[in-house]
C-alpha cells in the first residue's frame, strides 16, 4: 500500500535551494551603476556652481508610471553632400544607468589639479568612483594640463574618463566647445595610444550627428586617410571634404582607388617625390570634376537609411543615450566612381612614366574621355619641365682625350689584320695554327646544324594570325581588326594577351594597352614592333 505523502517527499527531494546556505545581505558595491533618474536642467541653470546643484539635478527618484514615449528630433546636414537627414530618437525611462558618474563629473568639473607623480590606472569602463586618492589627484592634474594646452603622460583609462565627461555633460560642456576638446585630445595622444582611433572615429561622428555639428574636417584632415577605413559610416567624413588639397586627395584615393601608386617600383628613391607631387596634383583636379558632377554620382548611389545606437562602447548616461537614424547616399557602393578613379590613377602614372622616359606601361581600363583629356592637358603642360633638353658644355680637359677625327681607311684596316695574323702565326705551334685554320673554314662555310640554329633564331615566334593582328593594330584599322577576329573566332583580349606575353619575352614589356576602342599599340614601342612584324 502506497503512502499518501510519497509524492510530496519525492518533490522535496529535488528542492535543492533548501540545501544551500542562506546568504547575508550586503550593501551595494561602490562601483554599482546608479538607477536614479537623471534630470539635467537647462544651460541657463548651469551658471551656478556645479557642485552646489549636482545632487538636486541627478537625484530624482524613479517613477513607476514614467512616460516611455519616444522623442524625435530631426535636422538636415548642409555641410555634407551625401547625408540628407538625421533623426535623433530618445526614449524616456524611469531608470538611468551611470547616474552616479554624472553626479561625480559635476562634482569635479571645476576642480583644478596640482603637480603630482604619475599614478597608473586601468579600467574597462573608467569612472570616478574607481579612482584611488593618488589616481584622482593625477587625473585632475593631467586634465588641468589639457585645459592649458599641455599634454602630460597618460593612459587609456584616463583618456576615456575625460572623453566620457565631454559626452555625458552637454549641458555644462557646450557641444560647440566639446567637439574641439575631443579632437584636441585625440590628435595629441593617437600616436601614443593607437587603439583610441577605433573608438574616437565613431564617437566624434556620433557627437556631431547628435548635436547637429559640422564634421571637424580641418582638425582631422592630416590623418583622415588613416582613420577612414575604421569608420562604420564613411560618408560622414567623405561628404565633409570641401576641397581636394593634398590631404583630401590622399583620403579620396585611399578610399576610391584600388591601385596604390606609391607601391609602383618606379615611385621609389629620387623619383618618389616626383610621383607624389604630380599624381596627387592631377588627381586633385579629376576628383574636383567628379565632385562637381554630384548629381550623376548621387543618381547612381542608393538612398539608404542607417540606424545605430549613439556612442556605442562608451559610458553613456540616460541624458545622452539615443538612437540615430541617418538617411544618406551610399557613395562607397558606386562601382562607377571606384572604377573611374582607379583607371584615372593608372592613366596618370602612364603619362608620368612617358614624361620620365620609362617605357613600361600599366594596363588601363576604359576611361571617360573627359577625364582622359584633363590628364593629358596637365602632362602636356608639365612634361617639358620633367624631361628638359639641356646643352652640356664639355670641359676643355676632356677634349684632350677624344679620339683623332680621322676618316675610315679600309685598305689600312686590311693591312693591320694581315700583320696581326703574321704575328699570331709566329707565336703559336703548328697544332694550334691548324685548329685556327679549321675554325676559320667553319666560319666561312657554316655546317648544316649551325645553319638550322641560325634560321631558328632569325624566325620570330609570332603566328601568322598574330602577325596580321599586329599589322592592323599598328595601322589603327579597327574595322579590319574586328573582321580578323570574326574570321578566326577569337576574342581580342585572348590574342592581345598572347602577343603581350611574347613581347615580354622579347622586349621585357607589353606592347598593347587597352583603349576606348579596344587594344592599341604603346607609342614608345612603334619602332620595335615594326621591326618585329617585318
């Protein structure tokens, strides 16, 4: 017979919580995030001392039935030709993380530090409550130096703590000033702290978008080409480039060109400065022309909406926590622009090589005639200066070493040869002289094997069809070229590739390059090709 309490006993067997020891209740950790609501007053109220009003502004108790409606503000971006609209969405909440940080930030905002030894400090999310007295003293001393333009030794945690101040106190550190504080400290420490680039690239962008500020392009221009690959929304920085000076052109080429001209084997040593100067100069004009045809670019770019949380990865209190919705033109996805810039850089380098008398050429994809014409005009103007013809006067002492200006006398040459053979006969033995005579006979009457070898060397390695193709290309007759290709059933790329491979073996370079209407002959090799197909 079963016990009526058997089932209850089985259930209590699995009640493991009853076997665990009772934990003591402890006070909250000093590093725990505050859950009080942050009510930041207007900037007019901030004229009083922050430390006197910090408690009342950041101590509103949470409301159970708080309004959780979404507040949306919108603004256009006249400073950026690729961004049309930015929507900032803020959601009200009864609770707020990092309220204690905001209270501490106001408490120490006006405090100045005195000189003291460096105190190491590390934290993934640095806050004032984590600082020891020595670390707090050094932070205030370091921050006082920043405000005077003095950049003392620091660590990433101190750096981020200062950045968090600026991000989280827009009512007390006005955004129009805060953006320059962010840029100044970033520029000062990005070499010593290279990992900050990844975060500052995003946070500076978000700070500008949230507070409707223009991109600080002038401050970032010297290293924009380095940080642009790190940006998740590259159009923010690209659209702010108002002109294409040296830095702006480098930035655009780093982003839009698949070819890196500095990696060319000819852009080394003394010629490196020439490549740097003229490639950037001519591409500055090309990029300016492309920029002026903005309507064409935007017509091909997809109108896109991007949404992300502002200041992701930073300490962000409720008063600045928001979501960004950016309507923009995805210019980085326009394949036409990337292809045009890449082809233009290659074409410009070919023109520069020609001006420097370098025969080797790059294969250039089809290029817009307007772009090609602009590059041609530039190098027509600068080429004489790159390859000047100078008359060099020969020093008087070198003239004394010149050979006598006598006319050639064949009879005299024959007499010299006879005398040399007479001397040779007197110096060698009978056996050696017989070998010399046999060698002379072989030279006068080559053997069959030697004749065959010489005939192979005389014959070139072009097929009949390749020879005909080169004849037509040299003559510039594109209609006959198309008929020849149709006749043999081959693509022009296939036969041109074969000819270029053979020219590499014969001349050490390709002789055909892509033009707007198919392949054409590299002008520098006209003489060599004419002799090759003779």
